[in-house]
C-alpha cells in the first residue's frame, strides 16, 4: 500500500543541500496539506511526537508550522503518511518558504496558438 515514512518538512541547516535551498527561497516555514479523497482504510497522517493523527477526509486541510518562534526547527512536526490498507490516498501539499522561490523575472509560457 501507499506509505510515506516519518520525516519533517523543514530543511536541516547542516545538510549538504542547505546552501542550495537558500538559493531557492530558504527554509520551509509552513506546510499545508489537503486530502483530495476519503480513504476506505488506513492512510492517516500521524504526528507521533505531537500525539496527533488525521484520518484522510476529502477537503480536510492540515496546516503546521515547521519552525519554532525563534526560527529553530519544530521537532514536533515529525509526521508520517501511514500505510493505506484499502483504497488510494491523494493529497496536495504546499510548502511556504522564507523568501520568494523564483529569483528574477517570473518565466511565462504561451501555447502555440497564442504565439501565432
């Protein structure tokens, strides 16, 4: 079944990737996750350190602050997408960063029809 092991969404400042993440908007300060469907069995999002579990329900949005007020990581945001036993689980996740993710002009796209 579908499962996502326990993790935190913030970036670790001592990790090899940290310098690159600073170029791409910096730290992930907040996470918003919305369930797109009900799940027949399993698939809860579990925050073991906080002692909270969310059952997937269509339209439910869960939002959490990845950082403490002093800017340090919020370890209580450790979370896991538990195994889906029956059905499928669809979510959308949005991470909010400290700064703009795209530097400079925002690229634009035009379809072939618009270019003619």
